[in-house]
C-alpha cells in the first residue's frame, strides 16, 4: 500500500478515499445520462461525467426516465455522444 492516500475530485475539493475503495475514472458524457450509483456514491455525482468501467451498469436518460433516449435509442456511456440529436453538454 502506498504511503500517500488516494484522492478523488468531488465538488470544489478533494476527498481522501478509504482503504479498499477503488478510484473511479470519470469521462465526459451527456448531461442527461444517469445510473443508480450517481445517487449513492458522491464521487459519481458530477453531472455530465460518468464512470463507464462497469460492463453491468444500467444507464437511463433523465429526459425519458427510461433506458431509451428521446430518439428511441438505447442509452449508455458509449452511445450517448454528440452524434445524437438529444445529446446535451
């Protein structure tokens, strides 16, 4: 284990991660893209940023409250991109 604690950007500052909590890598995404952990893990609460490292995470659209976006296409971290008419940055 490193002598230096891991830090994760949250809000205006940084918070030290407890031992055993894996760091996350947030990537830019549509402002309307959501998943459950965004409501319980404060590290994932940045709108317009998602951690797409999970292959089992279920995403939903904040506009439709469904797994399909306003364009009737599935939503996830990889397919919700600027090529879609509903994409918001």
